[in-house]
C-alpha cells in the first residue's frame, strides 16, 4: 500500500530566478503594482533575496512528488559515498509545470 503523504507538513520556498539587472526597487515596485491590481493575502510573504548554493550534487527526477523519495535517497547515498555532507534544504528546479506531472499507477 502506498505511503500517505501529508503535504501540509511540507516546508518549502518557491523561488524565481531574476536577471542580474533586477534590483530591490524593481521588486518593490512590482509588489506595489500587484497589490493594487488584486487582493492576494500571500503577497506579503513574497521577498527579494539572493541564493548561493556552493558545491552541490544533482539528479533528474521524472514523475510526481510522491515518487521522488527513492531518487533523493540515491542522491544522499552518492553524496555520502564521495565524502560529502548534506547542508540545508534540498532544492528542485522544474523543467516543466510541476502541476502536470503524471501520477504513477
């Protein structure tokens, strides 16, 4: 029987890469414009920050979130196997719309 996943317990941050010429003032102006257009209670959670990851390892996962566990375990095993250490949260880069991932039957 498949494991039940409580997605309400997930801790995540959605990040959208911006070109280098975008500065904090551009971000603040965009947020102000969005607030004027539509009431969105989540807009106050949006923030402008940089991200530096340092050394990293990666693996490609194709499929739904519910099936990514074995790939993440493979990645952790490989990192340990080369003497590396896990540091912080893992992050995911989507090459397509994650809402359209096919379900495994």
